[in-house]
C-alpha cells in the first residue's frame, strides 16, 4: 500500500517512511524497523522523521521503553483508489515528473 498521491511529492526518504508506516497501520514501527525497510542513512532517516513529525504526518508514541512511529490517518489511501493509480504515481516519481 502507498500513501495518498498528494503526499508523494515529498523527499524520497520521507515518502519511503510514510509507505513503510502505511503498510503497518495498527502496530507502527520502531526506528530500527524503519531502518530495515527504508534505504537511507540513519541521519537521513532521522531528518525525515523530524520533518514528518513537524508536519503532523506521523505520530511518535513511547511504550515499554520503545518509541513507535505511526502514520497519521490522512496519509492512508482512500478505499476507492485503484492499483493502477499507484503504479502510475510510482512511475512519475521514478522519472521525476
């Protein structure tokens, strides 16, 4: 699953973080889990998390000594979005349109 198209125009690492979090809506992900899903340095990942948190697109919650990140509800795709739109968005992102 991918984030809504209106959130795909962000920097690549931020989009990758959002995509990873959207794939795990209920349980969220820790920083270490995000590192295994997002191909970015720890500094880039922390910058992306900071920017997403500042924009209100993710939430961070501390439970049992672990910080868990979750995507905000508004970044999840609507139920009527088709898979073709996601593929088209991915092609646009890859060729920079």
